[in-house]
């Protein structure tokens, strides 16, 4: 085999190990008994170390140098080589002991979070989260030294290749300037919603409604499933997608919108090109692009009047809720200064992200201790949203991301919202009848458009090029802000 073929074989094996880890992570959040945390940490640590050792084998560096000296002619193979080098750089910058230590500590912290959050016990949670951040800082420092960038930029690059904090700050600047006044203007125009009718909503009926919409969206249940977890997520692998949501008996909208959101992720995974399965070029381009797919479906489609027109009779059939389209729309687009990010509306959501973006930079830089996070969180929420949590459960313990060291991820949510708005705008500019398809529940053409423009492209081009090719313009906040103003002030 030539050098490129050797690399393809090696990365295939690494991908298979990562797939096993993904399913173990899903099981940990949905099925694993509490006492299994230490054993699972050992399993994940061993798999993570094995994958790291395969990546850092000195022969991989030689194969990369040889293949790059005589690059393949095929566009996808050249892009694959580029992505191999990027993943190799991240792996080789970090000592193997840290990789294993973070996997073990993250698993332990996640299990502590599962039990400590419901009872608002920050004291028992803080030591394990502090351990994770200590390891994250050490890893970030090693990557920063290898890449010649700041530690936080090195972490961001794991999720948003080529995009550091300065670029994100630049893209977010219009939001930072506009969102606070936009929230005030929208709330000044809206009257409070009355109580939701319908009483108690059984989980099995909520799930039935969710499955109905997942089917309309084109989710392949032969290659995926829906379960329950404390924090909604989409995991697994493209041919075995593991989605979760969480239900409330007093309101059906949060779980429904969560299902739509995670199905957007699942469709992206299922739409990645099978020909490049287990190769870096066949993976999702970035987490911002990934979030654009979930937020396109949740915000641009599922909260629109045309879609709710189609959904209304299904809500009546499955949940016994007789509501007008206007009432459904008012509830789906209700704006309030809430405490919980995953339940936030699209007007206030960027404020949640901006605050987390600020806090995790301080945590990585060592300017903020985990022990001081509750107070910093309350101060940030007051400044960004005008509300502050009474409990840590609804404050700094609400997200799962930091428990396993996923630091630098939060900006991806709002980057994704921007991309989603540009995708919807591009659809309409090309005379694609997005509203008509939504009103009829005829969502297959929508999925097919996204498949062509985003899913099937995987990582063959860089993120900026993918966005321009799909939407006709570079990433900016302008289209997103125009969408918010049209929907909520128009």
C-alpha cells in the first residue's frame, strides 16, 4: 500500500474506536446504572488512549509527509489528507496520559452531575468539575504551544476549525450590540401568554407526536432511535444515530422542539456520504454547521406559521389539544427572560451563549475558579438577560458540556443559528417554496435540499467555503438579525 492507503486504513480503525465510544457515551446517559461510572470511565479511557496511540504512531507522521509530497489528484482524497493532518496535529500536541485522564475524569464528573444537579448540590459537584477544568487547561496549554495560538483558540479549533475567539468576537459583535435592545423591544410588544390548556401530557403521547414529525422530516429509523436522557443530545454514528430528549408532563412544546432539534442533527449524520464513512473527510464539517442543521429545522421550520398549520391537527389527535394556528404560533415564538438555555427562545438564546463564551474564556485562562462559578453565573445572567437563578441547578449546573471537557463548544450554537438563517434565506432566494412544503408537511424536498448543499458535502471544503457555496454569502449576523426582526417585530 502507498502512504495515502496506509493512512486511510489507520483512520478507519480510529473512527471505529470513536464510534464505540459514542455508543458507550449514549448508554451512559440513558441506560447505565449509577454504579457503573468507574467501570465506564476505565473503558472510555482505554479506548481514548488506544485511538490516541494509533494516531500518534510515528509512522503516521511519515505517511502524512510522504502523501503530502505527492498529493492525490482526487478532490475528496486531497481534502481527506488535509483533515487527517488537522486531526493528527491535535492528537500529537497532547500527552497520552492527559487524554486518558480527561476521559476518566469526564465520565466521573458526568455521573456526579447526574445526581447532584437535581438536588442542587454544587458542593459535591465542584471538585470533579474543577478536576476536569484543570485537565482541560493543561491540554489547552500543550495545544497552544504546538499551534502557536492562545489556549482557548486551541480548544475552539476542535469544534470550529480555523476559527478563533477573535473571529467569533467579530461575528458576534452585532449581536452583542443588538440583542439586549431587541429583547426589550419584543417584550414591550408582547402580552403574557395564558396558561396552556390540556392538563397533563403523557410521555407516550408526546413521543408519538415526535415520531410522527421525525418521519415527516425523513429520519431513517432503521439507522437511528429516540430515547430519554437528562440533557437532550444526538450521538452514536451515522448508521446508528442515538437521539434523546426529555419530557415535561405539564408542557409538550419543550420536548417536541427538542426532538425536532436533535432530528436535525440526526439527519445530518445520516446524510453524510457513505463512500467516505470512517474517513475524516466524511465527517461533519464543524459543530457550527452541525448546529445549523438542528436550528434550521427547529427555528426556521418548526416555529413557522406554515409548519404549525400542518402540525395543528396532529397535536389535536395525539395530545387532545384543540388550538388555533395563531395560538400555537404565539406559544412557539413566545419570548421571555428565562434561566434555562435549552428552553430559551431564539431572541434570548444568543445572550445565553454570549455569557457562556465569556465565562469559559475566563475559566480556561485561570481568571475564574470553578468554586466561584455560581456567583459569576448569576452576575452574567443579570447583565445579559436581566434575570438571575435562585439555585445552581438552574444556573451553572444546567449544562452537561463542561462535565466532560467540551470547552469551546458553546459559540457553535449561535454560529449555527446564523448559518440556519442564511440557509433559509438562500432557499427563498432560489424560489424554493419552503413555506409551502412546511404547510403541507411535505418535508422530504427540504431534507433533499439540505442533503445536497450541506450533508453530502461533509468536510470536502473548509467551513467558510461551504457556507458561501450553500448560501451565496459569507457568514455574518446580518441575515440572522433580519430574520429575528421580521418574525418578532414585523
